[in-house]
C-alpha cells in the first residue's frame, strides 16, 4: 500500500477511535451507574487492563443517593416536571419566604442540608430538590443543568401555586447553571437568586476537567461536548451560562472560591458583568470548587444574610 494512502487510512482510523472513546466517556459522564457499582478511583493503582478500560470506556459514576435525612420535621413532595423529581420541604416559624436549593453535579438534596439549616436560621422555609438522575428522583441521566432548568421552573411554579410570594433560588455549580438557564428561558421572576461557582459554558467546564488531569483539551474536549449533547438531545455547545446571565434581571448574589480549578475567575467575571439589576459578588480566597461552609461558614452566612436583607 502506498505510504500516502496508508497515512490517510491511519488518520481515519485515529479519528474514528477518538470519536468512539469520546462517545463512551460522554455517556458515562451524563448517565449514572448502579449505586452498588464502586466509583472509579485514581488511575495510579489500577492494572494495565483497568487503565485501558478507563481510557476507552470512561469512569464509573454511581447514581447519587441521599445519605442522611433532615433532623427537623419535613414533608416529602413529588413534582411532575420533564422527569419526576423528589423534594423535602422544611418549614420555619413565621417565615420570610422560601429558599429552593439545587445541588451540583453528582450531588443530591441531602448534600444541601447544611445550607438549608443556614437559611432556616435566617427565617426562611427551605425546599431541597433532587434533580433527575439523583436521590429519589426519576432516571439516571444528568444534562449538567440543561434540562434541569425545567425542574427549577417546576419548583418555582409549585411554590407560587402554594401562595409563596417571596421565592429565592439557591444553587451550587450545576444547580447554579440550571437556575440561570431557568430564569433566562422561562421568564420566571424569583425575589432573588444566589448562585455559587457556575461555569461559563459547557465547553469551558469540560476543558477545565481535561486541564486538571493534565490532558490536552483538543480535540477530545470538543468531541466529548458534541457526543454528550447528541446522546442527551440538545446542542451542548450552546449551553452557555455567560449568555443566560444577560436575561437575569432579579437581584443576584454570585459566590466564588478563588482556588477553583473547574471554574475560572474570567468566567465568573463575565457572568457577573452580564447580570442585570441588583447584583453582588463575594469571593472566598482559600476555597476551591467545594462547599464554602467548610472553610467560610461565618463569612458565607454574613454575605448571604446581608444580600437578602439589602435586596428583598
């Protein structure tokens, strides 16, 4: 076979192989595995066969399960959205309103109980939500905030129908993205939103994960975004919270950890710049992409309480 023809065949084989690998990784990233399956550990101690399997087929990501129950009395609520979603409603005496809390990727509503306690102490009811694919909600799929935005709207509509006039939406990471998209796409009008570490775009957050693993972003990051969108029924390159922010007119508190490797300060500054209306940005110098209550409980509570007192 002539060298040029062999070279062309090799390129085609390489291109097809990259797409096959990206397809499997995208599926594993957006579809949770059986909860009994062990989450893939660091690749360092794995055998050669296991490393090859990880390279081609992606990591095992067990379906998130609620780990604990609220320590207070609570009501279980199931809502019909694009998927059935499960919620816990916890009431405060003489409440000032209701805060709906939305978790991040691979999280569930029990992971938001510490934030719920903080809002309850401020005098707000809390509605803790399992996105689709997590906890007690339907399915095993996640779309990193895209279709979850409809579930944010469903929760907002539910609270509105219950007569709640003062609805605050709180979300971290993927939950923050879902809130920005919900406000942008569905024209809902919460009294305020509080969003922690939302990524700037789907492509940027995938690239960040490649950089954390010290792997080149091109071309695999783009292929992963492409196949993830195709598998889940949306154009993932248009999943862009920086643009969603341009349609957000309600009071917004944006929170960010300055050591976050998954979301850059540039993404946060762009989102903040694009927000309309009353807005505030608070940062936490030693926090990464994590629960800010771990290192900054007092500051977080002060920042949130001040924002709510000043803006609603």
